[in-house]
């Protein structure tokens, strides 16, 4: 599987802020940055004091003087502007992500995922932050649930923010990737829990269902390498493998039968990361696709895109038309890792 590690990114002496920084991504991001760089400040911005306390036990400000823990909500623009003073780079990972919860609580999802996205862009602009990367999801492409629709709106906000940053020069881009292996609420920890409890079967929503899979380590590397090459307005999509959900269940518990329980409200049979309409404006590199923005200042005549090629006009990238699939030992290794 691809690594996505950046080649020449320099974060030494930089001030970095991560919204939603106490989540799975934030923990791995902090771990990797502290291992490889010497930032001036690494700020965790989130609203849960218990999670911040627990994270500070792992990454203490005594052992890592660059660490800062800032209580705040992305819904609060004033608090965000205070937190972003002197920040060079912002990673926006805060979101309400659970599909059924978003369907049941639509306004809460909108306030965090859409209003919060606007607040992050404005706070970054007012503080002359140089680069901002927003984490998106495959559910934002051709969305059928509110979570996906809210993240599509968020993506549009971040891309369009490049039009109004003006003299501040703040640049915004988006990374969009699939299901993160082992993250909280994902299917592999669920299956492991059910197997440990001694269930008689593993629940599968549909035997045809496919998903993209990416490890947390890959996800963080992909964000860092996208940060390195971004010019503003791109949506970066990693080339990652697909898996059939039934094959995943069989790999985790070969002796357990599966039971079809039906697709949940707002759930897709297959996920899309580059739609057919976006495919006409997409470049592909060895390890990723880049959906180009329609900006007059943006072009691909730069070293980062020297080897990029345009995709075919009928190109689209979905978990069921992928040419890379996980099965057998590689799938078992991924589950074990």
C-alpha cells in the first residue's frame, strides 16, 4: 500500500493548529509531527475538556513544550480567531461524522460542518494563516445523506475561500479520502468487538457493498504531502484500495456466517471520491488524483504537477470501479495492523 509521505515539507518553527484535534486523526497527526519536525507551537483546538486532558497525558507540554490545548468550538468564530493568532498552518478536522446521528440532528450537523467551515476560513483569513487544509470524506461526492451534503458544502466553502483571501494570501485546499481503518466508529473495531463478545454472525448491510480503505498513518501522511504541494483550491484524493464488506467480514472471522441486515438510511452501496463531472477537471499523479479549481490564478505549470496527466473525460473514481482491491494476506495484515 502507498505511504504518501511528504518529501520536502518543513514544519520546523511553524505554528500549527488542528481543529477537532483530540480525535483519531489528531492523535496520529501530533505523534507524527512531533517525531519528524520541531514546530514552534502545535495547538489542539477542540471542545471536550476530558479528551484534551487525556491527550495531554500522552503529549504533555512538559515533554513537548510546543503543545497547546485550547478549548473552543468551531461554531464560535470569535474563539477561533483568538486561537489562530500567529498560526502559520491550520488543519480542519472537526466535524459531526456519524451518518444516522446527522440524519436525526440535521441542524446540529449543519452548524458544525457548514457554519464551522465558514468560521475556520474567516478566522484563518483574518489572522493571515498561510495554508489551511480541510479534511473531507468520500461521502461528500454525490451525497445522499446529510453528513455527505454538509461536507460537500464545507468543501465548496474552503475552495471558494481562495477567491476572497486577497492580500492576506491565505490558501485553502481539501483532502478527501475513504474509511479510516481502526478509527472510532469504523467497521473493523465493531467487528472485533462483536467477535470478542462471541456473536453467532457478523452483520452485513448488503453483500454487494464496497468501500475504500485507508490507514490512519496513510491519512496523516496524505494530509502532510498535500500540504506540501497545495497551491490553493485543489481537492486531493488518494489512490487507495477498495474492499468488499463481505470479504472483510470473512477475513476477520472465517468461521462466522454473515447476516444481511439491510442498508441503513443515508447509506450508499458504493462510495465515490471523484464524480464523473469532476473527472473532466482532474489530474492524476502516481499516488493521487487532484480535482482542479476553476481559478484564473491556478495552473498546473509548477514543479509539484510536472508529472501530472489529465484524466479521461469519462473518468470517475468509485469503490466498485477501482483497479486495486484488498483480499487475502494484505487484507489480513491491514486488519491485524
